[in-house]
């Protein structure tokens, strides 16, 4: 069980700032070239797509994904339905991911339709001028600077400057260099974990060094400072699906190693200041905003009423969608929003904290008090960090999110479609700071693949 932390408000920013970061279809007709009004129907639903295990397996595009997007498009490469791609991958800029999706699916995907696991970090300017150590692979320094971080050092940079700190690989061992570390490396003020690195042993060792020395590698302290310097983590997936027949270890597995070693060495729990990516609520809120703005850009005549989140991982995709649906229901049931007016809704950054004595309850849709209760529960189980957002003008109608599980990824096919293998749900593959709740990892809809998922959604929405 994760250690309880005091909640400190790190960020209070309104929705106009959120929209500036995430899309934003400001020049709507030019940035998203869809003429939905040419069709007889205006969708009242939007779709969130996971990528790995849903659309692709590694670099192999699933045939069903291509067919699904043929149904979603108008035949000229333009989508007929608001769609956003929400991935826990963190090794690319969203511009590169959008280009990759366009090539894979044969449909023009705009970068503003992509929410990476690290995308919400743009909303934490209080860290942007800190000297941060970044871990992962791919162009992580470029990604960090794109997100707003101005002083960035990678684990590889530290290793290159001070190779004697990395001692696992005997072939790479080097004699100690200049002990006056601070001349070359100013104090590290925060750690950003973008994704799984290539050399786990190097990253584990150097990140632990930074945490235990309070960011000052040239010092030997007589005690380990606590709480630790801020750690911003993206992507808590324990496993993910590639071309291999079985799931591969993901960044969540690396985080388990880091947490276990920190606990073993210090006797304390590693504290995260921020956790982003699925299943955190802030990631889904960003996706909802993108879908709403995209619907307006497409000329949809009615607000979106149902959001379908398609994924292959019960512990991230399904858990996150169901948790966010509880937030949406609670917000509606407790009448936080006044029709025709703006109302400030609180979305906590980070994650639900582990606490077996205070599980997140199911919502009683027949009573208003349960709405207040669930919001209080969600607000009391979080990492440090909060953002207050002014929602768009509301017409008083509620929005819901449906979770859709496909059997082409982490979760293997059951004997019968529609019946989830209950034995696999008994294992808690989620992150330490998300309470295991079996109810939250049960999907609303199950299908064999994304093509069948689109068929089910179109049928439910009477959309052709």
C-alpha cells in the first residue's frame, strides 16, 4: 500500500489554458479538413483509440484496424466521427506519432488528435524551469523541451560525464573522474520518467543516486532526504503488446523495479508528484476536450453524449475509462454544472492512491448524495497536484464514457466472446498508487477486434 501523502495544490489553471495546450483546433476548418455536414448524420459520440494492441502489434498494422478506419472515413481520407488517439507510449513527439498513424491507417491524423502519456506535463509550468533528469528512449530531450522544460539532462548525459557511476557492465567500467561533479552538473531538481529505457541497470542506478543525494551527485549525505525530490512519471503499463505472442514488459515494470529498490535501500516509499498517461483522470479529461473541440470543428450539430474508449489492457485502458466515467456520472448526479453557465470542475492530477480501507465505491445513480460521495473519494485518493478547469458551456445533458475491450492485445481471447476470463482479473497488474478495484477493470463492451468494436458502436448509435 502506498504511503499517504499530504495533498498540496500545485496548479490551478482554467480550461482556456488547457485548450491552448491540447489542440486545438483553433483554425478549425484548416487544421481538421472534415466536411461532416455533407453526410446525413451528425454523430453525438466520440471514440478514444489506444494504439498498441488495438491498431498495431509492434510495427505490424492489424488488418481490422485498416478496415475500421475505412468505415470511419468518408472515402477521401477524412474522418466522419470525432476521434482521438490516447497512447501510453512516450518515445515520440505527437507530430511523429500522428504522421505514423496517417501512414498506417490511410486517414489524415492531425497531431492535435494524439494524446501521448507525457502530453499533460505541459500543464505543470512550475517544473519547467527546474533542472530535470529525464529517463526513457527516443528523442526524450527534444520531447522534454517541447513540453516546456528548459534545463534538461538525460541519464545518458550523466553516464557519459561520469562513467564511473555505472558499474554493472564490466566492459563499460571506467576509472573515477573529476569528483567535483557540480562544475559539470548543477543540482538536479526533478526526475521525469518518460518510458522504459534501453539499459535498465544504468537508469536504475543513476536515478537512485539522484534521489538519494537529493539531486546533488557530488555529495555524500549522512541520511537520505525525505520526501524525495519531485518525480514525474508517465506511462504505468506493466506490460504491452508487440509482435511477440505474449505481452512484453513495459515502463510500469521499470517503475516497479525503481520503487522496490528505493524502498529496500531507504526503507521508505518512493513518492510521485505527478503520474500521467492512462489510467489517470487528467489524461482522459484532455482527450474529452480534444473530442469536443473536434466535434465543433467538424460541424456536428449536437454535443457529444457518449465517449467510447477502446483498449486492450484492463488495468489501464478499461480501468481509466471506467474511473473517468465515475467522475462524469458523479459530476452529473451532484449537479456541479449549471445549464447554460460555466462552472469550475476540479480534476485531480495524478492517480487514485492505494488505500484498502477506503475503496472507490460504485455510484448509485438514483441518489444525488452518492455523486458528492464519489467526488470526495476521488479527490481524497490522489497524488499531489490539482488543476481547476472551467468546462465549456453546458446544456444540462450528461456525458458518459463506455469502456471497450478488444482481444488483440494484452488480454487474450476468452473461450467465448463477451465473457471475460475472470481468473486473469484476480491479478493486480496496475500501478502501486492505483487501488485495485475489480469493478473498474470490467469493460462495458467486449469484442474480438477494433473492427467489431466500431460495428457495435455504430449499431448502438444508429450511425451508418
